[in-house]
């Protein structure tokens, strides 16, 4: 048994014992009073009531409270006893009357002896004082809560900074507090970050003194405050229960007087620090040039009590800027917020005008020629518009008269780590999934922080005219990429010129980049001019700049939100794939239906309107590319595996059978935690499996294994709860059945082998930190697997889905074939359709009008015949485009979306030369459209009546 398990077991027994003692405390007096003879029970109750004031007078408040509680519970048994000795309803009335009279008398005794809480509390429950909870003093004055924060330890109580109406300022006061009966003393718990050092604070509001009870244990509750005043810990705490008497506490704990600072009363230990800080004049910016000197002087307010946050104002003075001992009219909240050039001719600081304190902190620049100049555009430039986190203190750049500010550029993280409907900003290094091993477990990689330096250079003699620039980290060749724009500039705030060394890049750019080491380069995003004031700023592509060759390599056209990383010399960009407008479909938020409206192609004219919705939720995903022989090549977002995957395998993958005759495609799995990057140890859940035979199964994990003959596929399914309960699923491809286990496995499975003897798996039991997990091997025969309850797969078009996925059948029908394309023969069959087959298709179109799917969203490619013209066109959202819309698409040159043939002869000639390869692999299409409802011989044969539907 581990120490943590032993401690948990010990705590469980202790809690059980506490419950049993509480039950005995209630039941013993009640049962005894009910079973004893009536007059004996009345005598016992009378003795208990008499004992309460006697014990209280003997300075035994704990025994008095205990006896009072026994008398209260005995009253219920006495009422039953009275009811039992009188007939029918007379006994009921007599019992109620006796119970009411005894309860009323006990309450009067407790109130007289101050054994109960003031009005608004409950006796014995440890509630804080009702007046403190209402934030008023006993005299009716108000208590201001300046801040409330966690005490610093796990599951610890919160703490407050409070200000009484007479100016007494107390920091770190807990929520448990109480006043004395005369209102003179205020007792409160002082939570501490340490586990065992909560202390008691006692404030004498008349003498303005403090006392601390630092030798106590956990003071979580103050049930009572009287003469004497017991202070208790909770019954659940495995410690002694100390009782403190007020007079003893006053006699044994020394008092420390509060000190007056302007209109506040503060702790004496803090007073010296505050006084030193406010009385010191800082002359910190004199240089070798004795002509000029910038000084900061603290400016106390007229009244701290009048401030919105007196405590913050007390600890953080407002500093007045003095230039050559003359008032500049500027103030700042940063003691070290100013800097000067080496020769003492230029000063810069972050401050606001003294006569406009609510105007906000902006940067100010001073020179002999122009005096003080505000730089409001510089403040706006470093704000949230470009995602920069800047340091509050400026400096001067070397060898130039330019203001310099260090900053970090935010890294954007899609939800679930790789895709999602949110884009978070992170300004620190991140551990992200990197390379995976043979079982799909990802090794962590570091996503570094992008550090930049902001420069502002003013033109000599021209007030407020200069140049803004952002300098990136050095590239591998030592040069920096410099984004610049004139100041002031009437152009868009996010449009910048870019220069790398002596190479001036054409066009305008966004300040979103990633450095590429091999080869030396930088990934940039071009600025799109026609987006206007769209709140969502995106690029129409990404560009790889190679300074050594002075060459720009453009990526494919799609909406890009940011450059994500350049790990392993791959280029990862965040694509805006679609927009989420509603969530009333059963597949919402899953890989089947991640968005409602697909993002338009750049240049189509719909890009600005797509990004114009201010409260829209956009769907993001990461796409990766690689530079091969000078050409950017798209990398698939899945991998091909040859061995069983683990329950925490990362990403999508293709898993062929041992004979390589068919395969299973796993996609859409995510971490059990829906926020941030998935941890390596977290299991992946909520994925989908699609096989090349058309079977679709939902809500499964990545752990799976093929049988040796490829006729069975064992899968796993786990709920979203944090308890690792895994169920085995067996897909029988021969009979079209899905077997589901009734009982769950006790721990995480790892598949080892699936042969004629059955399934061999290893169960990994979790262990505490620093311990080796235990493992147990188990073999399940094929007979046991096939004996599990089975359900027939439901036929939906050309697919067969498990019952839970029938409601999402339209989204399954629209799934791209993706990596399963080779197993459909789509990428390998290059044989032309031929003229005979093409004429048969033309005759079918003249008779029926169209060939194509009809369902929501993307429907793949189809064929139309209208007014003697034939159209090869992309279909979407239930209907094909009209001939006018198709002509417009064809006129724009989107050959992969639309081709128009004026007569039958040209159409037959074109179709006869096509093949599965030319219409699927050779056409330029996005990765997720390869094999996705596109034309093939197999699909066209279905419409002619002599082939299965694809």
C-alpha cells in the first residue's frame, strides 16, 4: 500500500468515526428520553437544563455547550414520551406543547449566557459574523472590501483587504470574523500560504491596537465571541480543539499599535516601509551631461480614503516628473518608467498628464529642440491590434536616436491543440506535440516565444514625425527582418513594409512571422487590402522569404490566421476553415461537422463579408507544408501506421490491415481535457473510424488492432469522464456486426497481438508520482469477443454506420475519403473513361439533367445538362449552381470548380480523356477534398445502373 493510499484510508476511517460520534451525540439523549419513564425523563431534562448555567459560571463553556446540545436532542425524545402516555390526538398536542416550551426555555438560557450566535447566524455552525458579512460595523458604519484573493494554498480560504470607515486598513483578513458584544474587538482569521500557520487577529477598535495569535492551529471557525470567547477548529480537522478566553488572550498576547499615515491607520511594520517610500525623492536619471536631469518625486493624494483603491495607492505612489527641477505636468505610476540617451539629450517615459489623470498612460519623448511630445499612436501601435506584450519601461536604441521597447509577439493556439472554434493568445513558451513513436505517443516539442524590439525614431526638428519599426530576432544568416511604416500614417494600422538586410520585399505585410532555420528563411503573411475594417484580420496565403536567393515562394490560396510554428523545418499555419453559425445539428463540435459555412477561396470577393461578423465563431485548424526542391509541398494531416496505436496516440492516422488489402482511418480524436494543448499522458477520446469497406463508427479512441486475416477490427471506447473506463468493440466485417462489451476494462488497455488464439492485451494500472505503473496481461479468445452483444450496422447510402451515428448520416455522407483513396482505387487507376462510356453519361444527363449529391454544405463535384450545354461543377448546400452562376465561376478561371462545354461533342471529348486519377489526384484540390464526393468511374457507373454507389 502506498503512503498516499494509507493516508487516504486513515482519513476515511477517521471521517467514518466522526460521523458515528455525531450520530451517537444525537441519538443517545433522544432515545433515552423516549424510553425512560415519563417522570424520570422529565427529571433528566431538568437536570440538563440546570447544568448549562452552572457549567458556564464555572468557566466551562465547552461543557456548557455540550450539555445544551444534549438537552436540545433530549427534548425530541421527551416529546415522543409524552405523546406515548396520552391517548390519540391529546397526546400529540401535549407532546408538541412540551417540545415547544422546553425549546423556548433552552433558547432563552443560551441567549442569556451568550452561547448562541448573534441574529443571522446559527448556533454551533461556525458562521462568520452577520455584520461582517454585510460589510457594516456594529455602529452602522461601512467596511470597504478593496480586494479579495486566494490565500495561496490549494483549497485554502480566500483573504481580503478591508478598510473601516475610521481609516483602519487591514490586509490578508479571512472571511471568518466576528465582533465582540460591545463592538470594541474585531476577531478574524488570517489565512496563510503555509499549510499549518493560520493565525488569529484581534483588533482593538478603540485603542487602535493589533494582537496576533500565531501559536494556534487552524482557526477556520469562530462560533462565538463573548466573555469568555471560545474559538474552535472544524470537527473534520484531525487536531485538538483549543478554547481561547478573551481576557486570557488579551493578557498573554502583546498589543502593537497602529500608526497614523495621513488619513489611514496601518500596521506598524508596514508604516516604516511606506513612510520611507513616500518621503524619498528619487533623482535617478542624471547623465554625464550635467545640463539636464530628470527626477521623480512621489505625490501623495489629499485623501487616501477618497481614492478608489487606497491600498494600491498606498503601496504604489504616483510619481511626479521634474525636468531640471521644473514641473513637467506629467505623472507616472512606475518608479522606473523613464530612460535617457547616453549623451543626456533625449528622455523618454510612460506617463499621463497631471491635469488629466484618466487619460491613460502613454509614451512621452523629450528633446531640447521640441520639448515633451506625446506619442499616442505608438501606444495604439503596441496594443492588442498586433498581439504584442510590451515592457512598461522604454530605452534608447544603440547608435540611433530611437526609442526602443522590448516585446513579445503572441502565439495563437487553436482549441483542442490542433483544431477548434477558439484561438487563444499565449505569450510564453509552450510544450506542443512533436514527433510520435510507433504507438502514436507524441514527444513534447517547444514552441518558442517570438521576441521583437519596437523602435520609434523622430525626425530632428519635426515634432511628431518619424518612423515606426519592429525588429525580429536574427535569422540564421544574422540579419533581422524589419517591419516599418512612417509616423503618422493614414494607412491601415496592420499594413507594414518589410526589409531583410538590404532586400526590400515588395508589397505590404502583417507582423506575423516565424523564422525557418534550414534553409535560412522567414515565413510571412501578406496584408490583404480589401478586408476593410473587418475585426478578423487574415491573409489570403502565406509566403516563404529566402534572403540568400532573394526569392519569395507563395503557398496555396486559403485564409490564414497566423503562422503557428516551423518545427522540424516544416511550416505550420493556422487556417480559418469555416464559420460556426448555429449548433443545432447532432454532429456540432465534432470532426464530422466542425463548422456551418466553409471559408471562401481568396479572390472570390466573399472574403471580406465572411470575416465581417464581429461575434462570429470561426473554426481553425493547423495545416503543414514543407519546402522540397524549391517547391512548397502540402503535408497530409494524418500518418500511416503499421502497428496498434496507444490510447493516448496523437492525431489522425491510417491503419492498413496486415495484408494491405483494406484499411481503417481514425480521425477527429481529442484530449479528455477540452482546453489547451493535450498532455502526452492524456487519453484521446471522441474520435471516428471509417474503413475502406464503408463502415463508420463514432466516439472511439485511437487504440485499435486488426486481426491477422483482416476480418475483425478491435476498437476502444471511453466516456468523457476522468475515470478511465474502456469498453472493447469488435467490428466483424464479414457479417457487418458491431460487438460491444457489457463490462468495462478496469484500466487502460494496450493491444499486443490479435491472432488465431485471440486478442492479447496489456492492462496498465495507474500509479502515484514516482512509482512504476503495474501491468497485467490478459488474453481474450475470439469466441469471447464474438459472444459480446452485437448490433447490425445500419446501411446509409454506400456507408454502414453504427446506430449512434445514424442521426449524423448526412455529415458521414459528406466525409472526404482522404487517406483511404488508394484503397478505393482513386489514385491508382489512370485508365481513361473512353468515348463509349462518355457518350452514355451524356445521354443520361440529357434525360435526367444532373449527376450529383444533394445535402447541406459541400457536396463534391457533379455534372449538369441545361439548354444544350454541359457543366462540370462543384455543388454545395442542396443545389447545383445555375448556368449563369456556373458561367461566372468559369469566367474567373476556377477550372477545378467549374467547366462549361457549349455542346455535347466537346463534353464527350473531355470526359472520354478523364480518369479516376485526373479527376481526383491530378486536379488541384484541398487535402480534405481528395476523393471527397468527386467523380470516378465507379460513381458514374452507379448512375448508369451497372455499378455500386460510391
